[in-house]
């Protein structure tokens, strides 16, 4: 598609493996503006990763500051230990941040309405993930329906579309697809509990899923672990 004819879209770019892959997928057909969120998370290295990924891809990155730490009740925003080497998927883990994706998508929706953008990309996944309820297709479908009911700019023929190109892919499939698109996974950050130097712990859910994905794809993991 000619660059001049591309529609604009919003990509939620966390700096992680999944969002970096989504960015490359979106760039094939869209002109991208990215949003990233400083929400009081303990793993702020992902914000630096998002900035570097955006710079490499020559896209605009808007950093939005919100304070989800004021609500707490998550190991990512509160004084709660990040669980290590636990069984993944058995129950919703304490790393779940209450209403996080609902809040992120709501900010993206406001940005979309102001800028007349009808396509939003998010890297949620319902296969190799920790069991967060706001990563499921049912949630995305519900949010999209709500968005088209709740906004002024969708009352005509154009409607908001929430794109989730990774939702049915395994982590290995995501990595394989990303490498085909030229994603540099050494720039991404997944760990929930990195060292002060930014080294990944290798034992939290995010690290375990990441390592397993690279292993299943038979690709060397470029991550620096403690």
C-alpha cells in the first residue's frame, strides 16, 4: 500500500515482545501513532524500550501518565512480591493490574476520537499468557461495541475497530511472525521484576513465557537475564 494512501491507526506500545510485534504488523497497512503508559509500574524499563522501538521505527510515541499505583492490589504497582516459577494459567495471578487494559483502551479511544482515528491495535493474547481476563476476545468484543456506542465520532458510517492480530497465536508463533517482519526482540522488555541494571529475572510469568516461546520457535533468546 502506498504510504500516502495509508490510514492512520493507534498502537498500544508497552515495549514488550507482543506490542513490538503488533507495531510491525500495523505498519504494513497503516500510518502509526503509538501510545505508551507510565502507570506506576515497577518495571519501568519497558518505557525506555518503547521509546527505543518507536525511534527505530520512526513513529510518534505519546507517553501518557496515570497513577494506577494509587489503587494498588497488584504486584506490578504495589508493595507485593512478584511471584516466581509458579504454575501459569491455574488462576489469575497477583501481577494482574485491575482494569488496566480497559483504562489503556479508554485513553486510546479518547485519543482516537480527538484525532479521527478509527483503528486501534493492542497486543493481547489468549493462548500463551497469564490468564488475565482483559486479554480475552470477549473483552475486546465488548469494548469495541461500547466504543461505538459511547463516542460522537462513531455515530456516522465509520466505526472503531480494535485490532488484536496476536490473540490466537502462541508465543512461538508471535516470535516467528515478528522475525519475518524484522522485529529486533533484543530491544524489547518483558520482565516484571528486573534488576536495577535492567536485567530480566528469568523466573516471573512474563520471563517464563518469553523463554518458552523462543525455545519452542527454536530461536536464540536475545534477552539478558540475571
